[in-house]
C-alpha cells in the first residue's frame, strides 16, 4: 500500500510539473508566420521573436517582409501568415472586396512628423509642385496624406501634378537623378529623402492637425489576424496577441536595447530607429479600447473610405470596418 501510494504521489507531482513548465521544445511549439514592412512600428514582431515572448505563448514564429500593405492583408487572410502589421488604406481596400478571412485586432501607434513631401532644390512650397512630377506609392498609406496636403494648398493631386508610382525604396535614387521633382514618403525614407543634397521638406503630415484632433494620422497603422487561426483556437490567438503587446511594452521600457535588436532586421541604424521612436507614440493593449472606437480611429477610417470611394475611386463600396474588429482578443 505504501509503495502504491508513493507511486501515485510521484505521478501527480510529475503531472503538475508538466502543466506548470513553459513550452520550450521546438517540436512542441506551433509554427507561425508574421508579416510586415521594415518600418520601425513593426518592432514588436522582431522583439517578440528575439526575446522569446512568442515561444512563451507556445509559438515558434518567423517573420517575413512584405512591402505592400494590401499584400500583407492578403497574405494574412490567405492563412500564409497568422498576423500582420499593415496600413489602414490597404486594410480597407481588402475589406471592400468582401474578404472576411481576417480580423482587425489593434492599432500599434500614432505619430506626428512621421511622413510628408520632400522636394528637390528650387521647389520651395506645395504650390511650386503644380505641373511637376511627384512620386508616391499608389495604394500606400502616404497617398491620402499627400492628397490632403496638396488639397489644403489649393491643388488637386490627381490633376495638377504628374504622379509617378514608385516604391518608397526607389524614391531616393529617383530624386537624386532628377527623375522626379518631389516624393511623398513615410519614415525612414522620409528622413533619407531630406538628406539628398539640395532637397528639403516642404510639407509634413503634422501640418494636417490630425494629431491635435484625433491623436492619430490620416492613415493609421493597423494589426490584422487570420480568422481561421482565431476560430480554431481562440485561447491560442489571445496568447499570441498578448505576446505581441508584451513585446510592445518591453520596447517602451527598453528603447536603447530594442534599438540594437531592431537594427539587425530593419536595416536602420539604432540612431535612426530611435529617431522614429522620438516622433511616435507606441500604444499598449490598454489603449485599444479608445483607439478602436469613435473617440479614436473610427472617424479617420470613415474619412479614408470616403477618400478611396469618392475621390480616387479605388473601392466600389464603403465596408463597415467595425464588422472586422475583435476587441475581445485583446487581453494582457
């Protein structure tokens, strides 16, 4: 009887240890892919991988670079990635196609002077761009910003300037070679364009007043998650998203160390990435209730839909973006 009792106690102790122990073996971890660009806002993916936050949640995560916001949403909705960081304009474009295979699960940040228009020598104002060549990335988050900046200056971006569709990574060389007269871009290209000899900033997203009114920008960054991933295991999806927010908080608390890690992936120097941090505000999971509401990003999203449907006619309908929101997945 004593031996049997001892055996039972040992078995119970072993079971308790197995339950309490974190998942560490690679073969026990679920494989998952996340996607984003190399913009500094997406650092929680890289930090979450480097610091093991995703592994602690039960996932072996790999990161893939996908340049276009629309493509990132498509990759997530297809199931090739479980989560992605993207721009609101790309997300709305996919929503307008009736794609219900993903959820909108957060807004990671806001910023002030994070993007704008940089022009070559001899162009000193937005009015000087009339009839000139302006590089933008069609469908990118900067498109609506540049449109609003030019509109405030009395110009119609689609009629009064010559638009040149370029990836942000191509704009610096184009400006150097005189192939374009100006370029609208996000950081870090926004900063690098200003370093081209003779070039200067002639307009900033900060000029639009969105920060003061909404504590946001005209095209917010967004987080999306694959629907099947969520529906198959909601608890796992919550753990995954919680690991992301844990990484976000770690960045807020450890910016200098984060800069060294981010530099390995983003191709930005630690100093360049820290400059991004100084211009932006990272949100935590606690901020999402406000951001995903009429007090936060919702009015901006509605304005963006109006722009995409009525002005540039890139979407045929205005989807109710609230139908994609899953605030219940956002937990500490």
